[in-house]
C-alpha cells in the first residue's frame, strides 16, 4: 500500500531562485531580462479581446509556428511548444529516456535534470567538467541512454563550440541528444540547423531570458517530425491545452520583433563585459560567459559572506552550496545602472 511513496520520498525537488518583493531591490539572481518585453507585446495586451478568454486556447499554435518556423528555417511539424522550457524538457525526458542505460550530463549544470531523473526513475551519470569547467567531449562517447547538454552551460555561462556539439551528436546515433539553449541568444551559434542532419537531436529554447517573457511561461523544442510527434503524444496524454491564448498572442508578437531582441541582447552583452572588467580590477576571476549572467570568484572573499552582505543591501545574486562551486557567485546581468550599483556595493564590502 505504501510502495507508491518510495520514489517520491527520495526526491529532492528543484529549488528556484529567491523571488523577493522589495520595490527598491536589485534582482540579479534568476537570469531574467532587466528590460521590458517588446513594445509589440504591450500592443497585444492593450488590444486583447478579453471575451475570447472564455474559449479554450488553440493547440495548433498556427500564427506562432509560422513566425518561428520562418525565423529558424524549419517545417511546422518540427516544432513543439510547452509551458516554459522546463515543461518541454520534462516531457522530453519522459518521452526519450526509457533505457536501462544511464543518461549523461555534466556534474555542474542545470539542477532540474537530476530531479526529473529521480522522478521518472531514469538512471543517470554526472560527468565531471574539467578544471576549467569545460566539457571533455570524449566522456560523452561511451554507452548511454541519452545525453543532455546545456549550451551555454548554467551556472558557468561557458559556451561549447557548435563543432563540439555536433561531434557528440554524431558519436551517439542511437541516443537522443538534448541541447538546452536557454541562453543561446547571448552568445554562440545555435544547433538548430543540425536537426536536419541528425535524427537524434532535440534543441530546446525559451522565451524567459532574451525575450523578457518569463512571466508567460513559453518554451519550445525543435527536432525532426518523428521526435516532435512522440513528444506531442506524451503531452496530449496529460493536457492538450498547456499554453494560454494570451501567452500565444504575446509570444507571436515578440517573435516578430527581431530588432528589439537584438537591441536588448546587445545591451546585456555590453554590460556583461563592463562588469567583468570592473570585477577583474577588484581581484575577481570570472569564467568566460556567453550567457546573460557571469560566474565569478575571489580567492580573498568568502562567496557566501558576500552573498549575504549583498542580500542585506537588497542586491540579490545566486549562491550554490555545492562541491566545486561553493566559492562562486552567479550574477545575472541587469541594466547598466544596476551593475554599477552592484560593483559599488562590492567595493564597500572590500
């Protein structure tokens, strides 16, 4: 009678970043965009026909598909939508990882992967990153039940060159390789074009970071139509209507505004460089980042102490009490003004 509880009792759920509610805070702990969404999103909200909210949302995503498929040069049967990339990834784990062989992912990466494996009882193996927190490609050429790569990686921000991603995909023709590209718009080249070359590749992206729409929960996967159909079958076994009408309209408007996307990502990249340079002057060592955050350490400063100090001053960053990275802080890149305030606070701490 109590057997159903066994795997649930052993699960350690994912712990999201703190969501403080102070009006005067500087929030640099959950990798959100510091800028508002595209003005085209505001237009959608102002013109929303609230009467339509009485109806179930479309499950075909036709307008959104048309825009994104044109953007990425893929067919409409090669894209799958979910309630944020977390749901997309969770459904992909459930769909593709059912072998008795362990799936492989880095020891330092997005910590939701462990949670899904434990929840779905998927065997897994954490592959250590090297001393520079980089992938060792050869470690992913062993027998496995699947592979998950976050690129750029989180929380390190390090980007793996597309040639290396392709080498891993090519070396594992009998395994599904998921590339989680939540941060790809901030640096690097997407693996999307490879889905037409490799039948075992799934690329996942999100609206939560570069498009400043974490609040609507919109993510999507791109792969060959056979894999997409499999994911749809699993999703529709739970809920066919996972994305609200308003979220679909907002996402479509945002996807049409590529110029605004570039403007926002350029500002973030410029502030990222400025912040790294300023922290370098203060004795910090920062990993090379291609994301909208940096991962930094200072051998003369205890990371947790600095984390608590900043929190007291209502500047929120992320601290991970985990082996290998417990002397690092992950700092989201905010507006230029926010980053200047952060640096000044660190100077006062020192």
